C-alpha cells in the first residue's frame, strides 16, 4: 500500500512541472503564438528561483523570483515576435538556447550548494488520514497551484468573454483585428502568462523536485510540455491527463532502472520522447479533430495594415 | 442634390474623402450622402475604389483627407468600434467569421452589452426568425455553407441595432433564390427606417432594390442617379466609361463531335476537415464545345478542379480521360503533355508565382510541355525563345503593364488573368479547363477572356469553365451543369437553360436530378 502511495506521489511530483509549463504554453498557443522557448524560460525560472531562495532563505521568495524571471524572459520573445514581427520558430529556439546558456552562467556559484525545499502541505488531522490524506492534503503547494491553474485556464478560455476573444485571435488574427480586438496586447499578455508559468515550473524543479541547482536540470521537460499541448489538442483538461501519463512514463522509467530490468537505461530515458512521437502520429491521423482545435493562425506574425 | 432637400434627412454625408496608398489614389475627393430609410447603391467595377471607401466609413482605414458627417455632425471614425457605437454595421464580402467558433460565439464577439452566450444564442435565434434568416447558434461556422455564414454576419450586424447597414457584394455567394430572400429582408429593414449602403456590380439587382445610386470609376465618383430610371446598359456605361462589349457565341451543332475530355464516375474523399467530397461525377466535353459548371462557392468546385487537373490523383485511372486516354493516375505535367491546359482560380500563388517575372512564370508552366522550344541541351534555358513567347502572349491578349517584363504581382488582376489565360491559349490546347476565369477582373478584360475561350472551342478544342458568375456562363456556354454538395447535375443545353432552373439546382432543390446515372461510355 505504501509503495503504491509513494509511486503515485512521485508521479504527481514528476507531472506537476510538465503540467504548469504546458498549461501556460496552451494559453500562448491559443492566442496564435508558438513559443518554442519553454525550455529556456523554465531553466531561467529554475536558476533564479534557486538563487533567490538560497540568498534569502525563503523558498516562497524563490517561487516569486522564478515567476518574474520567466515572465521577463518571455517579454524578450514577445517584443521580438509581436512588436518586431520576427519569425516565431527561430526566435523561440534562440530563446531556449539563450536560456540554457544564461542560466549556466548565473548558476556557476550555485552548483553543489544545499537547496531550500518548499515544504509540503500539512493540515493536522486531514493529512494524517491513511492513503488519501497524503495524496490529497500532503503534497507540495505547487501541486495544488497546478490543478487550480488548469481549472482557471479552462474556465477563462471557455466561459469568459476575454477567453473567447483570446481564442478568436488564435483562430484568425485579421478577423479579430477587424472586430476591434487589440490583438497585439492580448498576445503580449498571453506570452507573459506562458513565461510566468514556465518560470514557476522551473521553480518546482529547483525547489521541490530536486532542491539544488544543476546545469541543464530541466532535461528536456520544456520540450515535453510543448508536445503535451499538441497531444492535448489545445484542451486544458487533456493537458492534465497528458501530464500525468507523461509523468508516469518518466517515473516508470526510473523504477524500471532501479529494479534492474535488462533494458538499456538510455532506451528508458528516451521513452517519454518516444511516447510523444507515437502520440503525435496518432492524433495527427484525426485531421478534423486536430484542425478544429488547432489555433489556425498559430505561428503567423501579425502586422496590421493601416 | 438640391431637389432632395425636402425629403428625408441625410444619415451620413461624406465630403471630399480621399485615400492615398503610396502613389495610388484609391479614393479621390469622393462625395456621398445616404438618407434615412433608403437603400443606396454604390456601383463600380473591381478596383474602382468602392471597398476603400467603405473601409473608411467603417473605420478600418483612415482617410488621408476629407470630412464625414453623421446625422449632421462632423465625426472622425478611427476604428470599427467607433463606427459600431455610432450605429454603423457592416456585412463583409470576405467573411470575417471565425471558423473554429460557433455561430453564437462569433456573434458574441461583436456585442458589448455583457450578455451571456445563452442569451445571445436565444436572441439571435429570435431575430433570425423575424427576418427570415434561419440559423442554428450552436453550429460550428467551419461546417456551414457560405449562404449560412452570410446569415450569421447579417444577424450579428442586426443585433447591434445599427442605423446604417453596409453590405459588400452580398449576393456574389448566393443562389438567385437565396438572393431573393435577402432582398425581402433588406426591404423589410428599409420599411423600419434603416438605411442600407448596397455595394454591387450586378445592375439588375440594383435597379430592382435601390432608391439611389452613386457610381464610381477609377477612385472618383462619376455620377449619382436613380437606378430605377436607368437601363442596365446605361448604368454599365457609367461604370465602365465606354460601351460594354459582351462576348459573342453562336450556337453550334455538336452532333457526333468527338469527345476530348471525359469524367467517368469520379469520386473523392474530403481532403480536409472543411472540404467537400465528390460523389460519382460524370461529364463529357466534345470538340467545339464550351461546357459551363455553375454552383455556389464551396460546393466542390475547387476539389473537382484539382481532380481534373491532376493536382490530386484519382484511385481509378479511368476516372479522367483526356483525348481517350485514361489519366486518373498521372500528374499535372503528364496531363498537360496530352494537350490539356489548366487555369486555377487563384491567380497569385497558384496560377502564377507573384514575385517572379512573367517570362519566368511562362517557363514554370510550360518547361515540360514545350521542352524543345524553351529548354536547350543540358537543361539550359533558352531565354530568347521565352522572351519572344512572352511578348507574343502579351500582344495577343493585350496585357497592359508598366515594365517590359514585370513581376506577376505588379500586374492588375485583370491583366495578370489575361496573361495566365493567354499563356495556355498560346499552346492551342485540345482541352482547356478554367476555374473562375474572370473573378475580380474588369469588364473589358473579362469580355476579352470570354471571347478567347469561345474562339478556342470553335477552333476545335473542348473548353470546361467552372464559374460562380451565372451571367458569364449564360454568355459563353453551350451547356451548363450545376455542382451542388459535391454532385454534378446533367448538363442543360443553353437553349433550355433559364436562371430559375439553374438557380434551383444550385440550391439543391432537385437532388434526384443532380445524381445522373450514365451508362459506361466506351
């Protein structure tokens, strides 16, 4: 029983950063912007979160620093792709490369330092209930934040007027502009929300998952988050499901290695990416479903003509 | 205009409105006034400046100079939301709807009164019923026909309770019967005291519907008139500036003329989520014949053209036959080598590469069919031969241009279309397939293109013309078939075809008629 609970807890811990980064990117892509810089924003969040927490001793200040770092870093992307209308793919890729390099430089002195861990939630009584207590009331705070984010984003996109406007921009930015919706302003906000989420996901890695700073510690999770958005066909609830499936694959891989299953460890490490490819191939077969949910103006720069 | 002072007051008045794009003056000191409770026509050819004028009225373009008066007060309309708050609503020619959203969501986007989606859905259902525009608010726009999409646009516009409604070429996507329904709606709105600015180049509609007309040519207003007192010919003369020539087609006796193009049981699965499947299409075009295919846009014409031209291959080789040979499994170049020629709907980006010169565009389409003429040993291009062929086409089709060998995108729509058609005619193709030959082309160029297609047929080729323009099909075709919902009706000989008959088929009124069962033609 305890083993099952522990496995479930580790899956949740592995899934949470994927979920937070992916739900942020989902909002960005619903507005019609493709930001491939998730990995870079995430690692910036991780290093700034770790640094701020270490220097102040407060993990919460670390979380705040990570959010701000992610948002500011995405602002660079927003300025280039939205104001200067540069190519989103190239800009996003360079954001990732820049983030990986810059975080390594910022974090030179943090390597090997003991980290500050964000404490798990503990509600006397509730958290002590066997099995469910730990699962429902004893996890790290960002787990609850991630679930709340999914619900909030889902409600925002499909139940509010502003969410409808955001989706309409993603479907056709020129039509939205013709209706008088401020396309660029919405996209700035969406990109910065995505950046803040990626930063928060990075904080989860360096303050909860493995509370220390290691160069390249995101280890491709930003790319998995990007794949997750497509996997979920741009639907928040499917991102939630997908994040946990991917998290389970990630953990399954670790356990398989620990049990000494005679499979090369490299293969198991590659499994999440393999799963991504298989899923992408599978969902792209249903063209109608993909096209209906895919933001039609995804990746296209918008330059209004006056 | 002084005589009208005692009538209804002006709702909107425009004085000296000018819009300059670089070196082009799209609108040159335009004056226009629309009274309360009238349907006012804005007439003009493509490129006359109608759309530019309307965009300035709706705030999506900023005028370079000029004055606007709304209910007698000077106003500046800086954005579409300003226009809407004044009481100006617009139904666009190229729909501004979001395909991935539902009808109700689309309507909600342009309303600003804080109503919930459910309220908006019930309000639009009610309003659409009152005005005879049936509409399901929960349907996804991507799944709807163009006629249904237009109803959403109109409903959306009416829910904002505008005083002035601008309609940009509203009937270009409708069957004649759908257009009649639209006219009833518009007349009803007029009787409620609303004003309508009706943009069109279809003169019969304007004569029937409108109280006053303003005619534009080359960015200038060339006249105001009462369309009911004019004839179609006199209105056309005002629009074009000279007498309009129509193409001449003498009836032809086909008898046992040999069949050059045959489509036998062509079916095609939908290529994308919003595209139309083709269902068991049979067709035969004989030497000397111009066959027209009518239909409302989006009923499978594009998919059909791709299948005939070889852009999309068929499963069965026999589905398409050119001069007796089965070509269903071979691509576009192989079909061209058998003497066929194809002109797609989209001029820029499909019919021609926009940033390449005319001579280069010539080589692109004919390097394979005229290899001996244009390509030397070792794959080198014979530029002299290409240049002289380009000049020959330019002269034959009277292509007007500003440079000796300009980029395709530098030509006006009509001139580029003349070049693209001329490029194929220059080969004297045995089979010519054209999709929307004169879409967005001025009257002079259109007449020339139509005449050229008739001459090609009479010289012994088979010509297949797909068009949304019924007038055009009646002018040049020897028989007209109708495409509806991916099915093709039997061709109706020119002598028996009427607008009403074709219109009913376009609306799918006789589905039985649209599913012919031809015997296998040997």
